[in-house]
């Protein structure tokens, strides 16, 4: 019996709306941390270089994603056409993946039809693959956000576009777990201070690697006269 009432947006296709695939099961693993250790003779334990090699951060491997779908009753011919269509669309392509139960974020990865778990008799199709360790906010700070996908528990309303700086302006950015260097655009030269260091921005797009938005509160203080936009998209595990 067809029970699935949720789907997954994969690129431009929605599994339920476009393929009639109702999502019944998901397996999403957490990523494994990349640990760098060195065994030293005569020393207890090991030397752990994990944070020192990555500027105090921890890097992660990809995470696995498996999605099981149930289809309405259909004959063999319809089934073969559907599986072929899905395989042609997915195989080898990197796509944005948005789960219906977490619509405010997307994953990036490649999915394939998992042949061994796909069963015509039971009407089950399984898609699996690897995705990047972080899920990303659906909308960046320069894109208009929408109420339909906004989660009042985990969502953050960001609007860092066309900020008028006339003298001094402080912008507070709540950062997610992933460290990200934002792109800062301005129409006139302006200065920005971050964590005690001041940088001069030129008209146009600027990417200052000393400005890295970290988890928690980040304050950018602009000085001068310009219109400024900060392009930031948060990522979390």
C-alpha cells in the first residue's frame, strides 16, 4: 500500500511531485572527523595535530545518505521507465538535496539508484550516495527568505544587503558551525574591523581571509560612507 507523503527535492526534481515517490525511510550518517595524529616512541598517547593543522577547526569527511521511497502500484513497463528516468537524471551528477522535513537547509552530493535495494515487487526504490559534511542554509544573506520553509527553532533571518554606512555601522552575524569567509561588496572604499583588526575594502567584491565567520556571534564594524552587502550562508552538521 502506498503510504509515503513526504518527498525530497533533488536538483530541479521533487521525488513525490515529479516521480510519484513517497519517502518512507532515511538514513543520514554524521560525518567522521579528519584526525591527524602521530605516535611518538617513549610518549604516552599520541601527538594530536588535528586543530593545529587547520587553524583551530576540525575538518570532516563526507557523510552517507540513503533514501527509501515507495511507489503506487504499477506494471513492469511503468516501473522500468520510471527507474530509468531517475537513473538518467541522478547518476554522476552533483545536486542540491532538500528534505521535506528540513526545508530550510540543503545538502550537496551525488545520489544513485541503489540496485540491490530497489525492489519492483514491493514497489521500493532506494537512492543512496555521499553528501558534503555540512548542510547549508537554503537562502544566503542576500537572497529573499520565505516563511514556508522557515523553522522558528533553528532558522535565522539574515538581511545583510544594501546596508547604508554613514560614519560607523556594526553588523552582528550569528555564525553557524562551518567557518566561512564572506564576500563583502561595497560601492565606495570603506574600512571594516573584525576581532581587533581593521581592513580596507575596495569598491566591488572583497574576500578578506582574515574575516572568517565562526560559530557564535561575529561583529563587523564598518567605517566610512558606502553601501555595503555581506554575502554569507551558514552551514551546520
